[in-house]
C-alpha cells in the first residue's frame, strides 16, 4: 500500500513511475489542482511544479501551510526537471527546526530506492539518527542501506561538500526560512522533498516539540519490522541537576564553535569560544584516509584565529589541491573549496586550563575533510556537562532486510495521526 501524493499540476508519466517506486502513489484530482487544494485535501505529500523563481515557489508553499489545517506535518515534492543523478539521498536538518520528521522521509526514500543516506545535520544530537537512543530513529537508519551523518552549522549551504550529487534531497524548513529555495534552484536533477512542520508554523516551537515527541514514539511502536531492543541495557536517564564537572572553565555559549577549513594554500583555524584550546589537524589524501602525511598543532587562545601555510608542506605537496568555487545561494554568494585530493583526516581538540593542563580532549573526523565545525553541543559533551538525552534505552541496530515500498511512509502517516490527536486535544482544551 502506498501513500497518496496529490499533484498541484499535471505530472508526467516518468515522474509518476519514479515516485511510485518510492511507495508514493500520485493522484491528479479534478477541480482545485493547486497546492493549497492538495494539502487541504489531507494528503501527507503534495507535488508542486517548479517555476522560474524557487524562492517564490517555496514561499507559496509556506503560505499554503499557514492557511490550511491538517496534521503536524506536510511534505511538498518538487520533482526533478533534469535526468536524476545516481547519487545518495541527502537529508538536511537546519538549526531552526524543532522536529526531526525529515529523517523518516529520507529513510523511506532511501529504503525504497536502495540509496544510502547522507545526513547534513545542523542540530547536533537533537536531530541525530546515529547518536540517539530514540527507537524510531534507530528504525529509520536501519531501514536505509547506509546512513552517514555529517555536522554542518548551515546544512543547506553544505550540499556542495558531498562527493556525489544527490538523487533526492529531503530538507526541513523552519518557519520563516527561505534557505531551501537555494536547494530547489540548485538541484534540478534531484527530487526535492521539502518538509514543513505544520505544528511549528501554526502553534510555535513548544507545541511542535511535544507533538513531534508523540509522533516519534508512535512511529517507534508502529513499524512491524522493528529491531530487537537490548532489554538488559540500563536506561539513559537525563541528569537534570547533575553538577558541572569542570566548574573552573568558562561556560559554553550557544554561539561557540571551532571552525577549521582547508583551502588551496592554507589551513584556517578559528576558535570562537571562551576556552583555551590545543588543536592538531592531521593531513593526507582522501584516497588513503589512514595515512597521515603531515600534521599541524597549535594553541588557540579564546576568540583567536590562525592561518597555516600548506603550500610548502612536503608530505602533501604531491596531492592535488582543492580549488575555489563561487556558489550562489538564494540571497548571497560564497567562495567554497571543492575537489582535489588534499584532506583533513582528523581534528584533535584539547581544552586547557589556566596552567596549560589538558582538562578534556577528543578527536573528530572532519566530514568531507575540507570544512568542519565543532559545535557548542559537541563542546558541551566534550567537557562532560549535562546534555539532553533520551529516556529510552538505546536499541541495537540490526538490519531489517528488504523494506516493502511505502511501509515506512505508511507507518509515519499512522504516527502523524497520533500527533494530530495531540493537537486536537490542545485546541479543545484552549
């Protein structure tokens, strides 16, 4: 059984067939064929036509959600207008979102198409599928052939960091955001699934977070091919009033970040925190990630930055360098570095106290090896300070085998009915 997608325009046979392979049954309704009509009809998914102005298309979709009722979630698909790429399913979780519905849409598309998932995550563990004990997210990542998660502060602007262009893109759109317009405009060769949290649009972040928690709980109980749960594993309870283990170090601010970037000629390191850090970056080839050819180590004072020359480093001089590329987004342009073979293989961060002693340290794999952020949440975890955790035991990840087309979408639709009930009860109680 598939999930019905109501088309806001005449959909060609190729698109209908392709979406059908993802478990999405296209329905062309007579009468009101607008996107508003499609979503007001109660469809989980609406199909929109790409216009010449992606920003206008996106804003029109957002206005539609504000004007219509329905459950806590709506998805608008902008089908590809060029031949699809053979690449992965890319899923984007921006920092302004409060739910993680995009993970389940991406998992369903990946399971049905047999493609891996590349998750560009801007919300840390709050939107993580690989660093979370939430049962529904374990189910989602187990359904995909492979799930790879990367941390980016601005995931909508980080699609160029993927080695292969994606075949499908799933992007969450927080209220007021227009970043997804750049994704739509820049990827005519991908089916773009734009995920709107209706509860967030209509009722605010707190209510949306509560509804999303109920949806995830229902989804975790509703998929019939659930992985086994290790019942002997103790519950990971959140330490609500746990003492700060490092009270003499400065507090972490939400804006704190450590940024490292490899360009054609330099290694750029920026410490936008109040901590004194010792940083080491291992360099080498993307073809041989286990072979460290060179390393830079330096101490970064709070709020400082440093640039190291890489042109004269013998260990990597024979490797092709990344090149500068100007990328144009919906409202801005930005120079980024792509290609080449030189890469950052590892980033080692140590937090120092006033005497220069190491108080905490951790090593990170820097995503695509060219641009990487250690976020405030990462730093909080590094210092051993309390972070939000799941109250559920962490299930063991096991393969679910071949996932029937539409199964995950059907389970999500059923779970969303639970969320809709939560919203209806809230409305009834004022």
